């Protein structure tokens, strides 16, 4: 391995060095993120930061610009950029003889790598959020009483409700009479993050 690397031309050595080191760091970062469950948290921070930059620019202010720029030029994005530069230089080294043009293509590859990762994460985050259960989705839906609901909001019972194919168990109150177990109810109001108000059907 060492003999092969030493036999390379100086410029190609630089691109191979960037490609190998950036690839190793990228793999380690990805494994750590997946094991720690923070891949979307870190990516979400970068995505939100860029949104803040756009918002600040539209309003003519610079309140969020500093934070957004600092997040955009994060370690993760730097690694993605160097990954693109390294592999872009390696792949096009034999095809593009002009060193200046090769450098431009390598840098462009780095920028493309960053943008690809950014948009992939944005799509994954959107899919992840779309699959998250929201209490507001229960409004006007029917449910089964799992545990009787006391009258006049004097206590909480429980209901089972199906949302997008998944069954959820929620605390429920009612302003009317006591609703027995097994009765059918309709959700008419979201009380808080844990409970809903229902009426008997």
C-alpha cells in the first residue's frame, strides 16, 4: 500500500490522500451517528440553520446569519466537501490533463457532494416527520372507549383510536354523561398534549 502510494504523481497523491482520509472520517461519523441515534438531530440542525439564513435575508436582517453560516460550514459538511474533492480529483485525473481545470472539477464535485447530502437529509427528515403521530390528526375521528370516561370532566378515561393504520391509546374526557367501556365516541377537541375531549356517538 505504501509503495503504491509513493509511486503516484504528487498531484494524484493529494487527491488520493483527501479521498482516503475523508472517506474514513465519513464512515466513522456515519457509524457514530447511527449508533448514537443523532444522524437526524445533527442534520436537522444544519437544515434549520440554512432556513434561518434564508429567513433573515428575506427580512433584510442579519439576526440568524451568523448561526446559519457557522452551521452550514460544519465539520460534517467539510468532510462531505473534501470527500467530493478527493474522489473527483481521483476519478478525473486521467481524463483531464490540465491541472487547473482538474482542480475546478474537483472543487465542483465537493460542492455537489455537500448539496446531495443536504437534500437527501432534507427528504429523510420530511419522511420522518410525516410518519410521526400528531394528536391533531384525531380530530373528528371515531374511537372506542377502552376505559370508561367519567362524567362532566371529573376524570380521565381512555380511548383507542386508529390513525393512518396505527392504533393509539389516549386519555379522554367528556362534558356529558359517563361513557362506558366499549362505547363509540368522536374526538371534538384537543385538550393538551396527552388528552382529548370526546362525545358519545
